[in-house]
């Protein structure tokens, strides 16, 4: 499967217009100089030969060297991955912190004022584009209060937390509506189930009922939605990292694409694909942990 | 006779169906003594399950129960109650399908321990010990091992026993049974019925048992109520009601089930369909399907009339059933 992704990424970049060698040597270089660099980089070989070479290197964990910075793509990615990992983790945590209470409240007070407010807010969050939310948070929160830096990632742990807060909130605002919707629906169906009737008949407080009988069952079907959502968050990160000048993978991908830095683009795209596959795998594992009826066969 | 355990007077359940109110339970009154087993029989949609669920406030979304319900947990005069006051304090319930009635993400031991932890403030360890005792009480073999299992790992019969153990964990005076044997195969059904009868004797617990299975009800119950179209049409000692029906519907119901004696008379269906709760007939609701219906049957108002000390019928012409 990964090999298929490699092939698609590789071919897509071959058929897109623009000559990477021209980007490297500059507009004023002569045709001879250009051909010389092309040969040096092996870009005059047949496409299949180039592909074979790329896959061969990949198997050894080598993503090649950036045309621009001449640095190994693996080390470029490693630096940026830390930032994106922060962003995604914080974004998912905030999504859950917003979604779980909101969804449970909306389901418990279905059709009442709380439900309407939560659904309205969800619709609002859904219809605001991420870059706009990001800019608004910068203008309305970061600049007046000065609590959060307007960009960059900082050096220390504390600075990281402050830098990541608003970008993660931006991600959460965009993704929470989906999770709330799914979790609200599954909570409602769980609340109508026989076993919640059993739970009610045992007695005890409503919060205990929700904790013991509702939450885990409702979460089972929403885990998949969360995994899909993380996939989207990853691409949301491309926009948000640019808005907040975070030196993460998304920003790296944008820069690499602008410079037609083929090895870097391939590296980033491949990594994104790996992350998405890994997240789906994790969601299957999480589902099996939440629901004892699901068993993973190796 | 001392005070009743439970008194239900003029219970109505209204629900919304496509925006229109319907009344699937329409004026049910009954009483129950301590330690007594009352059966409620009726077709699907007769309102028997809704009657049962109303007692604990467990109606489906949109269902509203109105009526005078009184319960006495301590042997005194029955007093009105809110459903939440008797959850875990005197009344428990078990359902038809034990697979869906057990929380699929809770180990069965924890499930049974939930009541003792909430109401008796037991520690986790004590409640676990209590759960294993209860599992032994309801006849679950090797309870220590099974307490750690998930509901889906147990057979249907064991699941229903877990459900019963959960219901018993709060030491109820009244156990409501909503067709608890319908989803089980016949041999397991007998075991569960035997268990319920034994528990009634040991724990002095009253039972209301809802079923459409007359054979099961005849075997288990002291008294039997027959429901039709949201009303009780006949009530009395189970054996009498079954052998000498005082309502044509009861008689038709008995003729439609295989006989206990195994004689080979032909089974009789009841002509027509069970009435729709949105369009009950005026007068006697069974009249349109009744083989003995007369003109005045459509004029009468519903009332359970005593025919002897312990029997009552809603039929205004019960004499039509007298054996020639």
C-alpha cells in the first residue's frame, strides 16, 4: 500500500509542469550549465530509472537531499514534525474537551435550549474558514492581550504551549462540529437503549449513569469519525501553520511546493500518507479497546 | 389482608405518533400484594409492556404516564412516589432481551455490583464479593470466573440470570418482568421460571410478569390480568381465568393456544386485527371482533365489574360464555 502511495506521488510530480533544474540554476544560467546540473542530479535518466533509484533509497530510510537547502529531507522533516505533532495533539485534545461535554449536554437536553445553542454554535464553527478564524484569533485575542505570540514556535516548553494554543484552538473550532454531531447522535441512540433503561432502574445520579452506561458506548462509533477528522486536521495544519508562522510540516510543504523542491515534496506527502494510515490503524485499536465485542485479529 | 404492596389506579399512557396523541394504555387499575405473582397477558400493542414500564418511568421518548401509582416499601400504607424514588429502592425490572439490556462495555460482575455500590455505599471489593454471591444465588456456575466476563461472552440464559442478579442486587420488594423468557429457548425458559418462583419464595418478593405466553403465565402466576387495547378486560386467579374465562377475548385467546392437556382440538385464531391505538372502537373495544357481540356492546363504557370475590371482567354479557 505504501508503495502505491510512493508511486502516485512520484508520478504526479513528474507530470506537473515546471523544471526543478531551472529553479536550482536560476533564470540566467546557460543551457549548458543547466544540462550539466541535470546530468549531475541524474534527472536526465529515464523516469523508471529515477523511480527505481528513489524506491531503493527509500528502503534504506533515505528521502534524498533537498534541491534548495542541500540538507537531507529526513532531517528537515524531523525538525518540522515536532511542531506539527504539538499542533495536532493539542488540536485533538481541545476538540475532545469541547466536543464531549457539548455532545453529551446536547443529547441529554435534546430539543431544548442547550441543544439548540450547541447546534447553532456548531454550524457557526463549521461555516467559518480556518484561516479566517486564525486571523480573527490573532487580531482579537493575541494582539490585545499579548498572552500569545502572534507567530513562531518559541524555544522553551512554556513558549511552545503559548505558541500552540491559538492554532490548536483554530483547529478545534473547525473540527469540533463534526465530532459533536456524531457523538450527539450516538449518545441519543445509547440513551434510548435498553441497557440505559437498566442503568436508570438501578438508580444513582445521572452523572454516574452517563459515566458508567453512556459515555464509553457512545464513544465507540465516534472514534472512527475522530480518526477521519485527524486526517483533515493534518491538511488544516497546512493552512494554520502558514497563518501562525509555525515552522511545521504544513508550512514546509507549502515552501517546498513553491520552490519545486521535488525530494522535499515527495518526503512530506509520503509522511502525510503514513500519518493518516497510522491514525486509522490507531482508531481501530482504540475501538477494540473501547468495545469488548471488537477483537483485532493479527 | 394487610396493606397492598402496589396500587395502580386509572393509569393512562399517552404518546405522540406523527404529531397526533395516542393512548396505548387507557385506564389500567390493579393492585398487588406482597409476595404475589401477577401476570399480564395480551397481544403485541395491548399496552402491557408500557403499563409495566410506567411504574419505573422508563417509557420510550415522548411517552407520558398519568395516573395514581402508590407503593409501600416498608409494609405501611402505599404512598404516591416518583419513579426515581423507587429505582434501586424497592422496585427492579428485567427485560425481554438480556443482550441489549446489559451494558455491552461493562463486565457482568461490575454490572451486578453497580446497585450495591450506589445504594449500600459498598467499596469496590465488597460489592464484587456481593456480586459473586448474587451470581451464585441465581445459579450461575463458577461465578468468580464469569464475573470478569463481558455480556457477549455469555449464553442467553446466563445473561438473563445476570440481569436477574442485577435486579436483585438492590433487594427489591417488587420485580417487574418484561417478557424475560421470550428471547430464550424453551428449556432455558423453564429454568428461568423455576428460578423466579424459587426467588419469590426465598426473598418474599412480589413479581409482575408480562408475557404473551399463556402457558408460561399459567405455570408461574397467582393472578392473571388480560389486557386488550390498553385496558384490562379480565382479572382473577390464574387457574380460574384460564379454565373459566369471563370475557370473550380471554376465551378466544385460550382457544388460540395449544391446550395444556394435549388434546387435539383445532386451534382457533381470532378474526380481524388487534386494534390500532389511534382508532379504538367506542364501547367495548373487542366488540368488532367478538363472536358474541350485541347491540349494547358498542354503547357501554369501560368498567371492570366484579363477578365474584376475586374476579372481575369488563364484559357486560359474561353469561354468553357459560358452558351449555
